[in-house]
C-alpha cells in the first residue's frame, strides 16, 4: 500500500503530512546554499541515518547526490584511516587497554589458583 503525503513548501522549509492523519507531520529544513538538511523527526541526529523525509525532499529538489551533512564520518571509508590520528593512540587509551588486559588475566589466574 502506497502512503500518500501532502507536501507544502515555504522558503527553506518543507512540510510533509500524511493524508487523513494531520497529527503525523514532519518539517524538513532545507538550505540549498549550504546543503544543510534537518528533519524534525531527528533520525539523522539520533541514529546517524537520514530519514525518508530527507530523501523525499532531496528527490523534490532534484539533488544528484547525498549532501555531506547527511553522511557521518563513521559511515565513510576514512573512519579507519590512521592518518586522522597521526597513527598513535593517546597515552590514556593505551594505559586503559593495558589495565583491562592485565585485569582480565589476573581474574583467570585467580580462578585457576
């Protein structure tokens, strides 16, 4: 079953509303100059994935690619790139990893003692 939506456009805002359900309303802010897109449902901010409302507005605006604010760094190929951190772990992270490993080994040793 296809969901039909009513769409209104005002300046930098798009209002999406389902037919016969006026309580289901989403407002998408779309700024063409900066390619900033935000939706009232906050799925992009909470889960890191663009919502269907954002994609609908992108289709309406005939956008050829997903704007960069909609792609979080953790979903890109460069997330595992060591060059971003200089290839070194911070001293605190290194100490915490070492402590965790030693603590686990001590627990195993005490179990077998």
